[in-house]
C-alpha cells in the first residue's frame, strides 16, 4: 500500500447521515468517478478509492461537518495537477463543499519540493536580518518604460526590497516586456550602487503557454531579482516547475489574480489558509500576495492571519514562505499590521506611495514605520 | 483610440449610487489599480482606464445592478492571460461581483481565433451528419492499460464517437500515459476496421508545465483523434496555444476539473454561459464538458441551456462549438436531454455504461436512443 495524503472538507449537511453520504460521494468522485457498485474489487477499491477517515460536526458555527478523506499517492502518478484534481477536481463543482486543510504525505512532499528560498532566503537576498520585507509595484499600465523605470529607481532608493511590475503589465506597446525589464533592472542597479542597498526588480511573468517559462528565464538572465506569476491564470504547475528547475534560481512571488472565486465563498472553494498558505507553499512560491484585511477586499483579519500562519507552520519539508498582504495598504495601517503580523511578513504598499509627492522620502518613512527599532 | 471590449458584471448593491461607486471601483481595479486621483491624465486616463458604459437594475430577482465596463485592447498587449486578468483578475476577489457576459472586440477575436474544428468539424471527424455526438470515458484509475484499452475498444465497437481518458488518468504506474495512449489508439483503430466507424481516442493531456504541450503533440503523433485539457488546472492559455499552433491539428475537449468555484456561487465568479460558453470558445475548445442538470452536480436546466446557447451564438468570428453535458447521465435521461438540447450536442455518458454487463450492446442502445430517426 502506498502512503496516503489527507484532505479535510467542510460539507454542508443537516445531519451526520447526510454528511456521511456526501463524504462517501466525494471519496468516489475524486478518485474512481463511477458508482460504488461498479468499483473493481482489489487494488482499485483498496488503494485508489478515497477513504473516509474521520467525520465530525463543524464547530465554527456553520451548518455542516468536517470530513477527512485520504487518497493514495499511487493515484497522483507524479503529476501535481492530478494531485490538485484529487484534492478538488470535480468536487469543486459541488455546492456547499470547501477544502479546509490539506495534509501532504511523503510522496507529495517529494513531488512538491517547495520554495527554493523561502522567507530566510528572501531576507538574505534583501540584505536584511529579522526585519519585515517591503515590496512595491510600478504602475499603472499605460506609462512609458522610462516613466515606469523612474518609479522603480525611486522605490529602490527609498529602501524597498522588492519592486515588482503591476500584475497588469505584460507586453503592452507602451512598455514592452523586454525593454521594461532591461530598463528597470538597470535603474534599480544604479540605485543600489548609490544607496548600498540590495533592491530587486520583480517582473510580471505571463504570456502564451509556450513562452511563460522562457520569459522567467529571460528575466533571470537580464538580472531580475525574482519573478511574479499568477498561478490561477498561468496554470498551477508553472511555479512548481520553475522552483524545481535546476536552470532557474530566482525567488517566485505569486499573485492572486483570477483566483478569487476559490476563496470568497464561505462554503465553496478553499479555506484561505489551505489555498494561499498550504497550496502556494507546495507549489514553491517564496512569497504569496493576498489582499489584506481592511483594504479594498473583504478578507477578515482572522483569515489573513490564518494565511500567515500556514506560510510558516511545520509541514515536514517545505521552507517557511512569506505572507505578502497588500491591496489598499496605507501608512495609517502600518501599526495595525505590525501588531497583527509581527516581523515575518512582506508589506506590499503600492498606490499609497504613488500618491506621495516625494516617492523616495515616502518609501523611507515606510521603512522606518514598519520596523521602528531597526534591524 | 483602440477598439474596446466590454464586460458586463452583476454587482450586489442596495441602490444605484452604491452600484455606481462599485462599478467605478472595478473600472480602476481592473486597469490602473491606483486611486482615481493618482491616475495620470492623457493616455492612461483616456485609453487604459476602464470606462463605465451602462448601469441598470438587475431584473433577475437579485439585489443588485448590471454594469457594463469597456476596456481598451491596448491594455491586453496581445496576452490572453492579461485579457482574463482585465476581465476578472483582482475583482474576482471582491464579494458580490460576477461576470455575466463578455463582448469581445475585433482585436480579442484576432488574439483568440477560436476552435479549429468546432461542432461541424467534430461531426466530420466522427463521420456523421447532423445527429448528436457521443462520448464516453475509460475508467477508473487503477485499472491496467489492457483493461482500459479493452473498454476503449468496446466503446468504439458500440458506436461511441469519442472515447476519452477519465480526467484522473495521468501517468500512473498501472497505466502509464504513453503505453495507454498507444494501446487505446490501436484497439480503437481495430474496432473501427471491424465496424466501419470513425471513433477517436481522446487522451487526457496534463503533466508538468514544461511537458503539457509536448504531450498533446505526442498524442497527435500516436494517432489520437482529439485531446482533453482541464484549463483551470493546466492554465488558461494552454488550449488557445494548442488551437493556434500550426504544428498541431487535433480537436480539443475541455474538462471542468478544479473550475467549480468559478461558477457555483450565485453572486461570484462567472455566469455559466460566460465561463463555459464564451470563454471556452475564445480559448479554442471544440467541445466543452460541464455537469448536466439533474445529475450529480447542481447546475440547473436553465444554466445548462445557457451554456449550449453560448456555444453556438454568433460571436462574429469563432466557430460554434459543442456542449458536452455529462456527470451522472443515464439511459433514462436521454429523452429529457434530447428535448432540452436538440441534436447539436455531445452526450457524455460514462459510469452508466460501465455498469452494463454487455458494454458494446449498451453503447448501441445509447446510439439508437439519442437519435431514434437515425442520421
């Protein structure tokens, strides 16, 4: 028998009998996808079929149950997309069903080696000790390459550690990818020379399916300090493939674009911690961007802290990664974020800085604010 | 000024003022992602910024409004993932917001050439006239290659037009991809020789991000008649890239695995027609699998028919594709499906056939049932 990994689902159900019936249905749906009376005896039934390991009433005030179902590593076949398919392929379409937690097995941790750098690696790259990391974004789409590069230079001079493309910057004619990459890497390098800092430029890596991996390598060759990928758009194996590629060594920042439906429903999709924490860590993201509480999106403080916790919890393999809350962050929010997240966090502040008349000074005030005791 | 494409969103709101504020917020969020007072005058404000074109009360009994927002083709930069990012990138994370309809512009139709074959091409490949198409699936995972190939042969002999891998079949040791592909193509070919039919084997194409496109081409070289891809897992540009690749010519069947969160919430994600209809057609899918009403999933009859309608509606470019409802279909459901869908449909019947003692006979009964008047 192969080792088994376990997924805990919230199942909307009025009583234990209904919950059990739904749980057994998930165990079928996610593995053999045929009626139970047609499941072949022996290997298929004993090994491949999902197995209901535990069922208990949900204690979070929802009308339903938590069902833990285990699946065989044999079913994964060394394919990360198939792992996700087992976790929540067809069952994603069933209403009132949510992935709460994923407990990987040794074979899954072998398939998903996790981040290459993680929190500690990002800090080393930024040249800082235990203080928080800082990231900002050049934007908006429509500015010229030189205007965007000027912003990148100011962010670097001001002390931001990672300066990323806005996730809407692709290969538009106003600032084509290769030209923008080259210009931003240069200007950030010049700023580093002047400041003694170690800021990194982080291009947005997207594009046709046959070009996206190459574009990440192009970024590395051009001197980028990390790359940003939106897994829900580019595909869920892109980050894992890059993180495991012996010919690629940059950190990977993930962006949540197009992933919202996976987390916004209280009884569909994934729990925030499972999606932005466990899954992104298994994928090999080094930093995971998600909307902070109290910003332009609807995540609660508790949901956000559950993500940060899942980024660092012992998983028996993958390094701790860094939670990068963003989405409408302002100077006024810094004390609250400091109190909530502590120092193991990456502050993503974009639009608020761009509204300041002196961008370099604004960045320096932010640097001082996030870690007043210094490093 | 570049041509603009339009997205209509359902916005949960109590009154018109709230709806308008939310709509203007989406127009910012999806394009410039900075506060309105920081948007540069000129090109960025006039061209790139999303533009609220219309706002009206929703008439479907929901508490909210329909907002039509137009976006510039300049913002897309020739990148299909960026098109999706504009349609619903960050805004996917906002609660009470749903993509109802997408109206592509000429440049989007140039980027998304749509399906290579479409409904008519699939019928030609199957050697039939105006009658419905039939698809079944070999399964479950855990069976040997020879057992799966035997099922494929029986389906072909019985008159199924497309015989696909279960979407959980990847490269498991019990039936490795290359071995299964070869065996199934052979046995389907032999069955065609005996029956005079033109059944196609449709392997499930998945795998590492750097291998998935190659695997589709491997399938073509080995004699497959189409390939199946799950875009929500493999990435949203994979189908488009394959459909546009001059060195690839097979039809593409899409599978809904992992996409459920995009459609199950009544006021999040996408409308069924926009997601499974418009988007899959823009991607270049030739047939789109989705769960039929009355099966194991919760889609309503109306939602399913809206998908079928969007598969065939005039889009000013892409060919009509075929809706392939499945998910718990049985013989008893055939008359109801015939009445609902008419003849321009692909029946996907899996588990129900596998429960029959004589699979070939069961397929033949199904063939007769879906189109009793014959071709």
